[in-house]
C-alpha cells in the first residue's frame, strides 16, 4: 500500500497537477528470445491462468515493486512505460539510465488511485505487469481494453517469501529463471543479516491526526512483515484490517517502547503531534519521503534495505529522523543480473 499517499490524503494535503507525461517515440531496444520456450502458462498473483505466447518485448510496469524486479532481471531496456512512482524511485537511485531514453512516464492519475486503461493501450504494450494489491480491482478494465496483463501479488505480500514468489513468477514469464534465482539469493543473503526473533513491542503510525487517532498496520500488511523480521512485535498485528484506524488511547494502553511514524508535513509537525499525546517514555522514529518510506512500504527487492533500516530502529542505533541522507549511508543499490 502507498502509505505515504494515504497519509497526505488524510491530512488534506492534496497535490494536484502532476501531469509530467514524457511521451517520446516508443521504440526501445528489444530483447529477442529464440528457441521453443514460448508459449507458456503461469498462475499470476490473482490466481489466473495466463498464457504468454511469445517474449513480451514491450513492457509496461505499473508499480515500483514490479519495476524493481523487472530492472533487476535485466529487463529495463524493454520497458516502454513505467508509473510515476517507479520513475521517481529510479531517480532517487540515479538509475534512470537503465530505461530507454524515450520511456513514457505515466502520471499518477493514469495508474493510481484510478486506472486509465486507454492511456496505457496507446503504448501498444506486449504485456502489462501490475500489482494485484493495487491494480487487481481493475482487471475488467484491462480486459475490456484488450490489454494482456499479468499480476504479481505485490501489495498483497506480507513477508519476503511473497516477494521471492513474485520474482520467480516474472522470471518464468520472461524466461529469466536464472536471473530470478540470483535475485532471490541476493535478497536472502541480506535478509539473513538482519533477521531477528520478534521481541520488542512496536507501533507503526501511517498518519496521526489532530483528533488523536491514527492509521496503522496489521498482520495483513507488508510493513508488519518487515517489523517482525527485524525483531519487532507489532502491537496492532491481530487487527483484521491491514490498515486499520485506531484511537490514540490504544497506544497509551499498549505502551510500546518504539513508535515509528511516516513523516507528514515535516518532521517537527509529526514529532510534536505524537509526542504531545504519548505521555510515557518511548522512542519515536520518523521515516521521511520519498526513498526511506518506499524501502519499507514497497514489497520489492529494495525492501531488504528497509529491513536493515527497521533493525536499526528496533535496536536503537538509527537516528530519530530517517531521511534520504541516512539512507545514502546504507548504500542502497538495486542489482541487475
């Protein structure tokens, strides 16, 4: 879930006019696959049987988690379009050069929170790669537009195993199984370094409101999986809604020693709002945008750095404001196999 977007919406910070639509010629270099591999059938993140008749040489990616996987598999040059948030992430990593120079960047109003399938269709993609947790609700629109689409589970993933399965799915779709195995092994090696038994009570705040209630995360969210893998015990894990709204009084009852909050407006506003209400000893960590929150929010390969960041929070070695400068020290790198 794009929790930073939800947080901004909840405090009525409406960002309008993002219309950067980089519409260049659509003729990127193409990977040509030879041999009898295709056609193949896969079961995608929505549980659908999807047949891929030939190598999809014109790919549209609609979610940062999917774009991370595609780039890591060496398919960046085959992307004719990516969503705005994917491009923003690659800019943060200084990796836009992995994309064709004429790639189309789809603005937010094409891909999230609503879908304009016709704006995607004009790109003539061989395959659209979409996130079931975000775009699964638009399956009928994809079909009506005549678009071939395969869904990863994406935002429906609740742990790293789910990401590995998404990697393996796309590895099979694009005949990149060897690269997929290498990517999974790379992730597993990083997760091994920071995996810890959950012992420290933690509360995660997506957005704290002036009415002293807030949105948090439960076991149905990927952020919960990162917290638990890093050694934290989410005090709201057992709530049924993945992103429930709760009263501030509940945090006073649970008294978690560690509180983690998405930055809203600015760090001073966020810390003042929460610390003025939480009246027991605690450590409050504020996660900045866009890159730090993306690392723990997007269920893709780069989430291994989110795990490293979360482990530092839980063991007390992280700064109280985790901004881009802090993340740069982690040497965040998306490998390309």
